[in-house]
C-alpha cells in the first residue's frame, strides 16, 4: 500500500504540467482508487478527519461522474494539496505501524517462556454426586 500511495502522490505532482487529456483520465482513476483505499482504512481505524478529506478527493477525482473545472490554474493547487495529503497519510501510517511493533515487542519481552508459565486447568464437577 505504501508504494501505491507514493505513486498516487507522484502522479498528482506530475499533473501540474501540461500533459495530454489521457493522462488526466488515468490520474482520475488512480487517485480515485487511492482515495477509496485510504477512505476504507481511515474509516476502519476511526480517523474521521482524514476520512472527510479523502471523501472530498474521491468526489473531485471520480472518473464516473467527472467534475470539470475547465481551467488548469484551478487544478494545480488541488493536485499539489492532494499529492501532499497522499504523502502525509503514507508517513503517518508508517509511524503508527512502528509504534504498534514496539508495543508488541515490549509485551513479548515481559512474558516468560511457555514452559515456565503455569497453566490453570478447570475442574469439572459432577453435580449429581
């Protein structure tokens, strides 16, 4: 997922230049897929502020019902902001994963090995006796 988000950001930054219309159709498809993926991940991890931002990006870049702003100078800041947001979500998720890995390592260091742990067993008591 990380390389794809970086690819989405690079595609947004490349959208600043004057390119053929086919590239912008490709850009809409790629950014829509990336925004859907980020939207799904942010909703599942309950990060609603990023969910709202990427929902707006999904609406702006959707290829099914495209929004045409007709002027390149309007799209340039939108492409830059979108690229920065994709990079931001990419690096924020990396930091969260590193924190989770550190927590898992710390908890695994404190547990004794399996053969040293005491195992409790439940006793079944027959009520008829």
